[in-house]
C-alpha cells in the first residue's frame, strides 16, 4: 500500500555509510513519491543541510568521520535547522547509541535491521507533525503581518484625520478673513480691520508652511536623502538660540525655563540646523505639556567620548504603556491635553531620525502627573574624542590627579 507524502514536505536526506542500505532506503522512499538526497559521511550531510535544509533527516549513528549524535546535536542547536525531524538508525545491540541520539535531540529511532513499512510509517508520522508545526508557525507569521498591516491602516487613518484637522484650521481662518475682506468692498475700509485680518492670515499661512515643512522633513529623513552638514558647534550657544526662539511660548504658558550648563564650552562636529530642529521639538513639547507655572530644565554635559543633552519637564507625563510608542510617526498619546494641543505627531519621530543620523540615541522616562525627561547621547568621532580626552588628561595631570582620561574625576573636571 502506497503512503502518499504531503506535497509540500517531501525532501528527505538519508545519511548512511552503508551504500547498499542507503540505496535501499532511497528506493523505498522514492517509490512513495518522496524526493531523496543521500550522502555517506557526516561532513557531506552538514554541507547538504547548509545548502538546503531538508524536511526530514534519516541519520546513521555510526559514520566514518562524525558521530551521528554529534551531527544531531549540532543541527538542533541552530535556529535554522532545529525543527527538522531526525530519525536515527542504530544497531540492535547498542541502546547507548539510541540514548545518545535521543538526548542530542533526535525525534525518533530505528534499530537495524528494520522493516521498510515501519520506516515509511515513522517518516510519514514525523512529516505530518512537522507539517502541523510549520503551519502553526506560518499562521503566527501571517497573524503578525496582518496585525502590522492593521496598525499601518490605523496609522494611515490617524494621519489623514490629524493632517486634515491641522490643515483645516488655518484654511478656515484664511477663508473667514477673505470673506470679511470681501464684505468691505465699496465701503470705507477700516485700517485696523485690515491690519488685524492680514496679521491673522499671515499667521495661518505660517502654520500651513510649518506643517508642510514638517511633513517634508520627516519624509526626507526617513528616506535617508538628507545629508548632514557637520561643522564645529558649541552646544550651550545652540541651546540658547533654540530657547530664545521659544521664549514667547514659555511666557505665554507661564513656564520657567532653566539652563543646566557646565562652565566650559561643550563642542563637537555636528549639523547645527538639524540638531536645533530636534531640540526645538523637545523643548516645544516640554513647554506645551507643562502646567502653567511649571518648570523646564535644559542641560548638556561633555563626557569626552560623547555629549549628553537633557530636556526635562514637570508636566502631564506619559502613560507607561505608551512610552515605547512616542517615537512612532503620527503617534499621539491618549491624554486629553495631548489631543487638545494638536500637532501631527511627527516631532519626536523626526527628532529620533536626526539623533540616529548623528550615530546617537534618544531615550525617554516619564511618570504620569510628574513629567517627562528626554536624554540624547551623541557620540564624537574618534579624532574629536581623542582631542577632548587629551585635554582632559592635561587638566587632570595639572590638578595633580592620576593620569586616567576616562576616570570619574577627569570627567567631573570637564563637566565643571
């Protein structure tokens, strides 16, 4: 009676040094419709598996070059091959070989001599289980892909809703004032009305321009088409310029912004325009989500091999279940104040791209109701780091301390 193999899982590797037995097994399996590869040594078997993993392996425990149980253990230790079913062939009078093979991860064994029908039944049974296991894996992978697609669809819907809202607001302002100005035709114009209308229309156009620029910047950064222009810059000066541009927002909200700087300069080569953009997003968010009368602290430190920048607020905070998603594009937390403040949800995603393009990383810590802290770590190039560490060593030696540029004392000297 022919035992039909599963159509998708029928590639079997026979590893047996007895050529007659190997040919006999291959013939029996071939007659059942299986595709059979056969080799006579352990090394040849490993090469076959590396080239193309089979669906099942029939493995003699005693081979001229490698022990079958060693081959089995090696295959079961690799993620790519650990799920391949293995049937070991042992001598009738060698139970220790069977134990070694099973301990090494073999799924079944046959003692020589064996009946062909017994071999075929075991092959069929293991391939059926392998098929079920692979089907479960594929179903799980499909589920993950579907969930990712659903997340992408929700993100797309969120993006459309957010951008539509953000575009509609300034457009409504423009439309309203154009209607107002149209109603003044043929009437003695009021200079005050015209000035106010033009100012508000200008603000609405600036809002539109800012939104479009934010979308373009993120698109270019995520596509990797923006090239950094690294130049020497001083971070305390950079931060002061960013804060100067946001002073109006802090004053309007009644938020106090404090600087936490070392006395000495903090320098490295970086793209000042892009880092200003990243810091602007962080500080703007810190002010936006602070309570009136709250405090925002912006600081930097020179650690020799890298620069640290910190932006900390005492605002509404971020729920712990959402902290991992805040850097996702278009993501906005579920907090009411977040939705009330608006925005398209690209600021932190853009910031992460800018930091990553500098070879750095950004992390966030937050507690709801207590505030949020962002920490940026920007590594120096090797030459820049060597120059700074040489300077640290010189100051440490002059201070009569041990000559260790990476010691805590040396870094504290630079920090102060």
